């Protein structure tokens, strides 16, 4: 089953989104149940800016709109060139429950819950146009 990708962009807001994301990138293909669930993890309020440490990054929110608790959510941030096509990508786990986890990322993402994320992009190439496309590329159930 393939899910059609959608571009995610927008400004900062304090509530959770309704923009769907999709499977793409080089992560191993999820099983059919996980692949079907990808569309239930929404990405929104994506911006490119500076962190408090003055580092360039992509910032946004994810929301679990499904009915299962997630112990892992992987997103892929695609940095776009002038032609709107990816010139660089970086994967990040805003949710990753493990024995080594700490902070919010180490907590499962329950149904209906949101999580903010920030991904450093200091290594993006110079031909990056400061626009990104963010997709959910993997989920694992608790």
C-alpha cells in the first residue's frame, strides 16, 4: 500500500494539525498494519528557523490521530532545492522509547497526543532553498 505524499508547511500555532504525512525515504518498509497507520500520524506547523543556540533547523508538531500508542515515530525532513526537489534528507525520531531515552522523546505518543520536534540542519547543502518537506516514515506500536 502506498500513501500519496503531501507537502507540509506553515507558521507556528498552538494547536494540533490536520495535514497528513506519508511513507517515503530509505527506511525499511513497514508491515501492512504500520504502513496503514502512517496516515494517522499528522505533521503540522513546520517552519525553518534558528534554535535558541542559533542553529538552523526544521521545527513542527506531530499528532497521533489513531487509536494505538506509539513507541517510535520516525520522520524524514527533505531539504528542497530551487526546483522544489529534495537535495538533502535527514531522519529523526521525535518519539523513541528505549532504555537510553530521556525527556519527552522517551515517552510513548498516546492516541490524540501531540509532540513538538526540532531537527538540526547544519549539514544541509548550500543549494538548499530553506524550504522543507516532512514525512512520517516509520511507526512502531507499544
